[in-house]
C-alpha cells in the first residue's frame, strides 16, 4: 500500500509504517520509500498490512492511533536531541530517524520499566500479527494472494476447501525410551 | 423492572468446573442453569482462520496483567474447547507440596491415590487414552529423539484427542471442527442438556448477593455477540445453591465484587494464584543436524520442517518429575505448538546482535519458523499471584473487540519460581543444543510479564482457613451454599497439564454438592453413569 492510499493523514500513516517496519523490517516498496528503511529482503510488517490491521476498530488501537503517533514523534524529537541527530524536517520525526535509531528508541519504549510500555507493546504486537498471521485477512485468501508474512514463515497451504489437513504427520516409530515410572494409564507415577 | 427467574442450582461457567457438576446435578433431578460469558460454537463453526472475529478470537481470552498474562477459554465448554487435550495425571509428589506456607497445601483428604477413581471417571467420560508412537506428529518425534540422544526419557502424553479423526491441522486453539478433540461439547454438556439443564451463552456474571431464604441471587449482563466490549441488558437468577466455575482468572474477581453484599471473603480469595510454573523456550533446528545426528527424515525427504503439523503437545519428558528432588526444582518439559501471532512475538532470536524479540534478527528467525520447536515448562511456582480491585465489569477491561484485555492480576516471581525456570531453561538447552542440533532461547517475560495457559489456585481448597478459600468439599468458607469447582480450587502448580486434575476434582466435589443441595430442599440424587451411559467409573466411586 502506498502511504497516500490511506484515508488518514498521510504523515500518520508514514509514522505507523516506520514503527511496523522497525518490528518486522522489509524491503523498500518503491524508490524513495521513506517509512520502510529497506534493511531486510522481502516484505515486512508494512507490506503485510500492519497499518490496515492497526486501523481496524476490532483491534482496539484504532481510536488511539493519533495520540500514539503524536507521542512517538515527540519521543523521536527527544531522542534526536539526546543523540545529537539532525532530523530531516520534510518527514515526521520518527520517520526521519535512521533504522538503527528507530530500533534503539522502540527498545527503550517497550522496555520493562518504561511507563508507556503497554501501549508500545500493543503497537508492536499488532505489527507482528499483521506479518505472521495476517489477522486482517482470511488466512486461506491471504495465502492465495501471496501474503508476504505467511509466505516468509513458510505457512503451509490449505487443501482445496480452505481447510488444513496433513496426511503425512509422523515419523511413525518409537524415538525415545519411556520413563521407567510410567503408569498403566500412561501418566507419571 | 427486571423479572427475577429462579432455579435450584446456578452454575457460573461451562468449562470442566461447570460442566461436570451441571451434568451430575441435572441427571440427579435438580433444575440447573449454566451462565457462560462466551459464545456457543459447534463443529464447523470452528474456523481455520486467524482473521479477527473468527472463532480463534471469539472463544479465547488473553488477559494482560501486571507481571502475568493469562490465556483461557471464553465459550460454552470453556477451556476444553481451546485446550490441547493433553491429559496426564499429576505426579504423586505434587499432592505433598508445601509451597511457602509451611504446611501441606492440599487437604489431608486428597492424595494421588484418593483422586485415582475420580481421574478414572473423567477418563471414561471424555475419553482419555494412551497414545502410541506411530501416531506422534513430527514435532513430538523430534523432541523425543533429542531427549533420547541426550540420555533422557520421553513419553507420548495421554490425550483426549481421538487420533483416528484428527487431521493434525494444529488449529485446536480455535476449536476442533472435526470433533476429534473430545471437548465438553461432546460429552458432559450434551448429557446435561439431555437431563434438562439450561445453558445460556453470552451471560457474564458480575456479582452474587444474598436472599432472605438463605439462597443467592446471581446478577449478570448480556455480552454483545460480536463486540465483547459492549454489554447489553442485565438480569438476575435466584438459586438455592451456586457453583462458581468461571476459571481461575475470573472466579475470584466475581467473589471480590460480591463482597460488599455477601460479606467478608476468605483471605485466600484472589490470592495464591499460580501460573502452573509455566514458561516457554523456542529452538530453531538445523535441518541437516536433525538428519545427521538424530537420523530423522520424512517421506518427502525433509528432515523436519514440520512445526505447523500436529495437535499441540504430544510428547513430554518427565525425568525431573522426581519426588526426591527439592520442591521448586521439579518440572516437566513438553513439546508444544503455538500458532503465529501470539505464538511468535515473545520468542527470542538466538544469537541476535540487536533486539531479540523484534527487528532484523527476529525476522531471520521467522524465516525458519517451520524448523521451530517450542518446549513448554510446567514447574512449581510459588503461588505469587494477587488480584487487585475488580474492574467495573467482567474480569478485565476489554481492549479489543474480542480476546485481548487488561486485568487486575499482579505477579512477581519469587526466587523459588525463578530457580525452577532457570534449571529448566538450562536443561532444555542441554537437550536441544547438543551436537549442534539447534539454538534455543526462552521467551521474553519483558513484554507481558510471565504468562500461563493454565491459571490455578486463586480460590483454593485446603485445610488451613488462613491460606485456603475453600474447605476440602469446595465450599467457600463462611458462605454456605457457594461452591467453587474450577482451576481456581487447585492448591498450586501441578508440574503437568492441569485439565485432568481440575476435572477429577470437580467429579470428586459433586457428591458433597448434591448433599448440600438436598439439605437446601432440592430433590436431587447422586449416581449418574458416565455421560455416554458407561458405568465402570460410577461403580468404582460408589464402592468407596
């Protein structure tokens, strides 16, 4: 999705994308892609639909996204001052941070002692879910459409009816000695 | 004005703790009403889908607390619908545990021997069977082979899955659409319905109050069927006897919220919560080493790459379930599958140069997801969990439309708990990293604290009124006619999957509940056969 496809403020979308790309990074989608840093081959959380999932009201984060983005940019400004970085004024502050600095800031915000940890962990959780479970899409359809996250993790294709069944599932032989105290019902003694 | 209905026995929750007494009481002639906060899904309504709003998010609850997050069922059938159906009996030493209270945690009347006939009743009812190696999925086989290579033992764990019907799809956390998993939807609950019990889904009990006749009034709200953040009408039902079985994450909250009207609760209501000592490690296997060191290969030539295939945990290593070891140093290790989404975010990338749970290294780890093996530690924690003030409604402030909420539980693992986890982590490393088989890291506790899929002990049985909320008949101290029969009644961590023990305790509690109902004028008797009509379990317990 191009940033300006969103019905929301394009700058807000850029910031959410930059956060999601910090959680599961991907390759740039087009020349001049500012939110996706391009540090990893293949699609990441952004290409997987993280912004779409975050904006889904069912998730619970959608209503708070404006304030999350505002706050994230604030943290990015403070971070830049503390680390003596000059930020490109043409993009939002978090987007202007280089990838390693985005990473360091997100690690700090999600750290065990950070007072806002819960909301940043929530944002990270949904970014991750967009990538490896495509929670905004029907799973079988996401696989058919080549969802980058499900394909990256190697999630198996369902059968023709959209249901998963594995006919071959077992090595089919005993591979360890049983515990000597196993009872007749198969439980520990 | 809201009309007040009445029944003989009102049961809060339809998991093991609710379904088992519901069946016996209804079969014995009592009028039984079961209130369940979650929806009622069956068969093909259980989706193979991660989409928000599919069965995966409708029937399953994830409550984030302060230092402990709890996963549980949220549907008719409760935990039995979302669980992995791994059903070992708790080892003998568990019943002798003292924890940190300086005395035996379990009531004197309960030991492994005393519980065996009740385990047998549940085994007959579900049923639960021993598993054979020829049907163990690849992931279980891999763990077994690694244990053997390290000089350890490993067992196929007893299970309530009918393996002949199972497709090894590993969607069982979203409910089993093939009815291969023997949930309560297939035995106790239909049998209870056949005897006239009524089950009302999407009825969330908020509190209990007194009636002048010595009975109780149970107050509920209707939960919206799609957006659980929305509550609709309220209502109340009068009952002569109440059974609270809302799960260890909700039972104490309902009782706490009822305290202003019911009177002081026992000290142990909402204290001594145990996460069953649970913790996870994820290994990423080197496929070549799996082939070369362990000699494993699949028919298509791959060595493993089968994390997705199977039916949850199927193989466990019980070498450290040794009663001669010190308390807090005993645990089982069980191979486990956890689906993507919740099952990946906390896994840490081995050998990461930067952050371990997100970023570049984590994505590289995810590329090898099919070579993952997750190992489940169930150890002896220290009953550290304490529930704070109840939220306005339910047991959590619901954040997402379904599944995700924030609850009042806090948990600070003691040195005892951490020692068990450290020993188990080191053990897993020793087994799985041997000869370059894999690289393994524990899941991080930094994001949502510790986590459990087996919440226990938040309203527990015991002999000591200071440290137990229930007597050994599961009656709430100081509140005659209120019984608690779910996982919250279990005194502490069990070192194995607890569903079978929860169910056996619920079976054991029924005769005393029947007597209490009789004393309150309910026409009811005890002695129903197994839900399918089998009678050997009944004969065994009636002979005692």
